[in-house]
C-alpha cells in the first residue's frame, strides 16, 4: 500500500474480520460481503492504492518506434503487488484524447465488484477520454499467484500491460521455499499501430495483422535485423540477472497477444513448475515451458554455483540465453533474452547468438503437452472441489469456426456456434442493462435451453447460481480450406476446472475415461486460460469437420456478466468472444436505484475528470 494510514486501517479491519470470519462468506453458491454497499465521493481526500495513467505516444520498441498505448509512461506498466486479504482501489486515468479505455485484471475474480472487471460492453461503460475510473477489488485467501493487467479495448493490450502479483498474507508463506523471485513478462512485437491492425482485422476486405516480429521480455527485444550501431536500451535483449547458488521463483506471464511460446534457458537443466494461472500445483520438473497468451507459470530455478560458473567462464561463457520460440502458427519466430550473473561483467545485450543454442520440442498431441504433467498440490485445497460427472447439470458445446466472405463481403470472422460477438454487438454494456431494467434485460433462460445454452435474444449464455456447467469447445475446420488454429480460451469471473482435451469430436466416454485416469493421480487443476489446440499438420482437414476439443467444468457461483474469449487479441477483434451471465435478478449485488445510477451512463457519475470528483459505490470497503 502506498498510504500507510490506510494500510493500517485495512490491516485492523481485516484482522477483526479474520477473527470473526466476517470479511467474506462463501455460502456454497456465491460470495457475500458483509457490509452493505455505500456511496462515497472520491474527492481529494480519497487516496487510491495505485494510480495508472494511460496515454498514447510514440514509444521505442524493438529497435524502432511505434505509436502505442502506454501505462505510466512505460512498456510494461508498473508491476503491481498486493496481498491476499487486501482491499484495493486502483485509479485508472484515460489520458488518451480520442479513445475509450478499460483495464482488466487478468485472472482475478471480481467476485462481488462486478463493475470492476474492465470489459467494455460487458461489465462497465468504458472510461471516456480524459476521465478516470476507480477499480475496486478484494483479494481472498487462495488468490496468491501470478496475474497481469492489460487494456481490454481494441489492440491496446499489445503494449498496455503490466505484471500483477498477489502474495500471501504477511503471516503466511508460499508452500515452496525460494530465496528470491523475478517476473518475466512475454509480449509480442507488431510494428503497425493498433488502429491500423484493428481496421484490417474488422475490415472489408479483411487484412491480417501479420505475424509477431519478435517476442519481448519485460518490454525488451532486439530485432534480429538490428545493426551493430544500434545499441541502446530500446534496442537490447531483455535481461534477467541472478546471483550464484540461489533458488529463484521465476514468474512467467504470457502477455503475448498472439504467440504461443515454448521456452527454456541455455545450460541450466530443468526447472520445477509450482504455480499455474494463480494456483499452486504439485512440483514437476520440466525441461521447457509452454505458455500461451493469457497463461502464467511459476517455476523454481536454481542458479549455478561459483564453481560451475568458473568452469563455464574458462570456456568463455559468462551469460546464457533464454530461447523463446513461437508455436501453433505457420511462421515460427525464434527470440532471445539474456540470463546474466550479478558477479559477472555487465551483460552483453546486443550480440545475437550465432545459432540458437537449444532445440525445443515441436507441438504435438502425440508427444503430449506440458499441461498433461500438472497436478493439484494436495496441501492446498481449492475453494471448491472438482465436480464429478454426476453433478454436471448442463453441457454447453461451443463450436468455433473461421468464416470467410461473410454475407458476400470480403470479411473474415470467428464464429461461436454460428455467430461472432463484437463489442458493438450490444448498444450498452450488459451489466448496465441488467441494473437499468432487470426484468426485460435478463437473458431468457428457457430460450437458451432450446438453443444449446445460447439465448438468441440477448446473445449471451445464461446460467443459474449453483449449476455445474461443462463447457466443451470444439475446433471446426474453416469454411475455406478446413484449417484450424490453436486458441487460448480465457474466462473472466471465475477459474474453471480443466477437464481435458483431445482430437476429433468430444466424446463423453473418452473424456470421462481420461478424467478417471487423472483422478488416480490427484485430479484436474483449475485454470483461467487453456488451449483448444489445432492438430498439426493443420492444413489437411475438411471445412466443417470437428478436429479437436477442450473441456471445462465449473460451478456457477459469481453473479455478474463475464466474458469468455480467445486471448489472441486478433481473434477477439474478429468476433471470437462470448458472454456468460451468471445469476438472475435476485443474485446481482443489490444496489439502490441511486447507487446503481452512478454506473449506468457513459461518462456518468462514477467517472471522474479534472473538475469532477466521482461518486462511487464501495462494495467492499466500510
Ligand atoms: Cu486477459 Cu478478457 O482478458
Ligand atoms: Cu483464437
């Protein structure tokens, strides 16, 4: 916390609540905060815990410059660190003169502050230019882990992002021992600017963004075409500096907009995976990491001893490469960062490796995926148990397919069950509609049941609290050549149980047998981003054929409006998004008419600007 007085108060109120158990109760269906929502005026006496100021500017990147969305003047934006139990306000200023903005806290569950999820058209009106919005959330036990935040408007996430780390409470420690930690955020490099890219993706004729040029580490990358005279910090490999004989927790964050990255360190043997998407897992030794857009992995990494280093140094080696290769696309990008030792000379951030030092595996269903080796950590029970097949109340199939020449145009779109979803598919954000006129705005549940779970009237997938859904994604060959791609599907609102994946059409028998097998070793883990894989070679399928599936199971427990989408931002722009509405009108956080009114207009009373202090509902804070 920046403000010590506040932290003190938070500490006390949390302490009392902890003793009395009053902070937050999970009643088996949903979370219920104890205190009633109250309106406060956020004038100059209000001090947010963090401030993010978002601008657009020409910013140095990959040995050139690019007009980009930038947070607090830098790419990445600041790393945010909080603790379980913290009640947080983050003020986000949209200082962009001509574009709206929202920020999403990727992987965090906005259990009962549903206006804070940062999805325009779903959970809130976006922040208009030259306005600000105060995002509120409370972190629960079990939230400790690795997350990130990013713009959720247009293609902004390519540069507007930052790490978001949740630590245990002061009195608790992580279930693994390490000496220190480092954050490693991977992102993609695109040279064309955001509006250009989005214009092409949504345009008629369609124009692809192109593939990533490079993968950056913590905002740093050196274009493979860079020349020797270009040696500046904005044209240098990212560097991770470590001390000898130290065990680190490396937190990898898949902040890429497109790339699925396979990576490993040169000369350092295995790493031990301990956390995935904000959940500790049984430690597993791996020789490489596979990280898709939106996914996070923590590994334990043991640095070399002084003795080992001196042997290497005699051989002329005093720094090592982190090799990052993209997979799942036709074009493979091989990118690098440097692992340097603090007792060595200043690292060389400019000289490119003569040949890639590592041979990383290819993608393949047959040789399996890294995620196949992930098991829950028994000592860390989840906040709900894995729902057995008998508990599943409904199975929703979502078939995804790329459609060419939609309605005689030259547009290309991604459809879910025959329809794309775009931000402009609805006249106002769903949650706003729900609070404005709850009766007619709520999805028609019966209508949805008739259409495979999809309410054709509101274009949403409604579910009742307490239901146990199984969501089956299926990859359908595109309308032109039958090609399929890999899609890292991400869910807002809650984490789901990863109930497996396979080739061909989903089969209950096959899937359940795989799950039963997995149960013998501890069962599935919870994730918030998993892949609907392509089946390489991806070019030999038939239009309309189902070639692969991915299954999720989840208990519906957090009322609100939650996006589910492919985390490849290009695909999102092309329609690969869906909206779930959890809970009915009696489940939404009850707000008085006056309280709700603050949020119901674009640029309304909950949105501040230079001369106006916003009126804000405190969902969590007393
Ligand atoms: Cu990180 Cu809706 O996304
Ligand atoms: Cu996708």
